[in-house]
């Protein structure tokens, strides 16, 4: 069964083609097999349905699709993304400009919730432990789906049964978000208590349940505090984060030596299984890929001649220097100006060498913009919207053809890992006013050491005293430094930065009319006019919001905190004489 689960995760497409399509099984009417009560008394049958839930973890995506949880087309102040707008490329504004006919989160999540509800409500094994184990796995994924719904849409209908077309709940009212999130916590706690496997990088486990619980509760805690000013509810969920993180930290995970190996592992096991990260002591849960079976395009997007979304100057400047001080107070060389070499390369090795080591493992050592290109050993000639090109997800030992071809990348994708858990734990403890030196030593020190940042003065008091003038979030120095650590440790990962800004009530920081510097990129003040072809600069820095002949803005309004409901579903309600209120401002 383990092997079946592993390959259900790695080669989902192959599994789907060789067994009943679970989506079809859950459309109405149900097929005779899964609608038969006897079917759900078999552990093998239920496990086969559980295996299909692995597709909820997108990882680096599938095939040539750009849809993935890392980097590509993410919206934040970490990168300047350009997307197709009609027949041209344009600076990325908000995900939704108007209320469209459908909302992808609504549509996808309720399909998965129906899957989970069918498992939860029908599983009837004779062994109570096995029964609760499999139901717990389904409840874990249901919790994930409701979390993503609430995060995107706020109040949503809470459905706990399998609905038929004539069920009155099909057109149910939107349930208050707090009620839904309380229900999510119940599902998470049931999963933590009842899933049988303690730890497994490729199976649903207790550790995975705690990692998901930490992520979800941290979002709810911060939302309660910074959006609703509900300190009591916030502290309740921060405490849940701490408990979930402690449960993981008590297991045998440890920070690995190589930061980049978390993201670009391509090493096969002795039996040929493509699970290089399975031996990484930091990985809690991962998605594997196998060349020729299931590939992705994360590395290919970063190795193409098409201008890739580059890191912003704002993100570059967020990294500490190796003397453990920010840009404003470091005694090291602050220059971000590249060295122009004899062969015309714009080399930034010196700037990277004095900063947090994670930066040098995220960016290439040369700039690429305009007519100035850079080529890695296994890439095409690169250019970037900001001049900074990204190497974090590329395996330097992978062959050129595999690296540069969409759908053929096979590096494993981390979903949850220990550094991520440390970031959750530190934030929750700091928000509760409970962070102490032991926490700093346990969680901050190993991450700073891996990044070659001086830890000789590291303590809670040191973090409280840093007083970075770049702090624009109206939080204490301690909270600011915890947020900095999270930003730099999780740079471009799983769209965390965007959702962090949402939950902290700081999405307005993405407004380019109020904060124009967030679209700036690399310092190219030494470039010639010919080298700057089609590139616009501001005080010598690339303007990443400019493409072709236009420069676009991204303007924030409060409505951006929630996506719009699809107009089709609202019209469907109206056709039944019912009302489904649209989100404010849409």
C-alpha cells in the first residue's frame, strides 16, 4: 500500500488512467460501485479513494502548466511578474480585475469537499482504528479545502454531507467565516488524533496534519488580530500553532546543511525511486516527480529566453548582512551596484557575498536585462523583468534538455519542512508575548548559521534592539525581525508572501502608486543606452512595472482582501428566487 501511495503522489496521471475516475464517481448519480455500502467496508477500496486526494498538493505543478505553488506568476512585493493581457505582456495587477463568471477556488474546492464528504460519511470498516485513520485523512483534506475557501472568499456555505441536485443545502446561505474556521479546527484535531502514521514524507501522517494545522491556525490567528481586533480568538489560534509546531519539533527532523537542496533535489534512490528529498532530514512532506512519468516546469520557467519575473529591490534589501544587521545599519559594503567585467557581464557576486547566504542560493551571480543576457551551464540565455534571475529551483547537475524543456523537470517539491515550522512557531510565540531566548536559540540560530549570518550576539534582546528603519508594518522590532526571517527563508515559496500580507492586513503595501519603489529591480546605473533597450530605470534601478512601451500601476482598495464570487453561481441562486451576496466592492 505504501508503494501505491507513493506513486499515487508522484504519478497521479498514471493512477487516474488505470482506475475509476474519482471525479466521475462523485458526480451525480454515483456509479454503482461507490454507491454500494459494501464498497466502503473494504480498507483497500477506501484507501484507493484516499490516494486520489494527493492531487490537492500542487507542488511544482504538472507537465507544461504554469499553475504551481512556487514562484511562477506569484503576486507579492518579492517579484515583478508580467502576465499575458490579450496579445501583449503586462505588469501583473490583482488576480481579479472584475467579478468573472466563475471563481476557480470555489469551483475546485467544492469538488474536493464532495470527495471528502463521501469518504467521511460512508467509510464503515469493522476495525475502529483503521476506520478513524482513513476518515481522519479525508477530514484533513476537507479542512485544507475550507481554509482555502475562507482565505479567498470569506463566508462560504458549509457543507458536511454529499448533496444531490434536489438537496436544499445545494443553495445554502454563506456560513460566517469564523464558524467555518472553527469547523476546520475540529477536522484538524480529529486528523491529528486519529491518523495512524506518525511521520512520512510521502504519506498522509500526523506530522503532516500538525504542519497543516500550524499553517491554517496561524492564518486565522493573524486575521483575527489584524483584521477583526479579536485578541481572544487570535490568542486561541496562536496557541494552537504553538502546540502543533511543538509536536513536529519533538520528532526527528533537523535543519539540513544546504538551503537550496530543499528545492532542487533530483537524486534517485537505489531502487530508482525519484524521491531525492526523502533522505533530507528537514522535509516533513513532499511531492515527488519522475522523468517520463510526471514532470513539471518550475526549472524550465527559470531557464528560458523569455523574460522571467525577477526579484525586486525591496526583497533584495530585506536580507540581512552577514554581520547580522539590516541595510540601514550594517558596517559592511552596502553597494548593490554590479561589477562590469571585461566581457560585459554585470557581476553581483560581491554584493551577494556580504549578505545573508540564502540570497546567493536564490539569485544567479550576474544580472540579465535588456540586451545583457546571462547563461547558466544548463540554461538558455536569460533575461529578467528586474535584472535579477532566479536559480533557487534549478538543479545545476540536471541535463540541459531536461532543465529547459517544459514538463520534463523532475526535482522534488517540498510541501512542509522544518524551517517552515520554525517560522510559524516563532511568529506565534512572539505574538503571544511568550518568545524567549530558548526559542531564538532553537529556531533562529540554525537558520542564521545556515545562511552564514553572525550569531554571536543573537538573542531575543538583540532582535528587539535592531530597530530597522525599513519597518513599515507598525509592529515591534521583534515582530518585524520574525517577519523578515519568514520572508527570506520562504522567498518565492508557496505564495506565502502574498497570503502573509493578507493576514497581516498589509496588502496595501502592494499598491505601486503609494509605494512605487516596490517595483524597482537591480541597480544598472552603469549600463549603456543600447544595453537598456526597452528597459526603463528610476535613479539607476530597473522599473519592473514597465514592459514594451507601457508602465502600469497596481492600485489597492479594501475589496482586494477577498476575491469575488463567480457571477454564474449568483445567477443560479437568483434563478431559484434566492440571494447569494457578492463580496463587498465587487
